[in-house]
C-alpha cells in the first residue's frame, strides 16, 4: 500500500487547509484511514480517522474545527482543517490500517505551518 499526501503549506491563524491522501496498491484489506501529526519535540498523535463504514473519530484538539472524509471511488481521504491555530503546526501523516495483519502504513508526511 502506498499513501501520497498533498495539501500542506503555510497559512495564517484562523485560515483553512485541506489535506489529501491517495491510497494505491493492495488496499482491499484497509479498514480505516486517518491522519496523525507530529510537532517538533513531541510524539506523533492522532488527529482523526475514518473507518471503511464511515465512522469517524477525532482528537479533542480537532473536534469542531477539522473534518475527515473519504472518497471510496478515488481511494482518497481528506482532512479539512478550519480555524487553524499556531499549535496545529506539525508534520501531518496519512495512515492506513490493514485489518488482516493489524499493520499500519504511513505516508511521507506533509508540513502544515500556521503563523500567528
């Protein structure tokens, strides 16, 4: 499974960005996809994920501001981020979980920088 992210960049506080993650390869055992982030000096943390059935889960920091969605026809998951804050600055990683082997795939990461 290959994951290719896009959509990161520099934005002012209060602005919006949309991240995209396109999955390819042996994706038929993927049961959930999501986004994690890692800020300098901090551990990687969950932002949001969505199951193949459409159930979503958000970190408290993302609730009310971020929306995760997926286009099954395009094998793509999106993260719409609104009302961005400087503390949202991090490298955002796409994740795909394979149920058969309980294995996680990761994208290369995309930088999101929010200026104050």
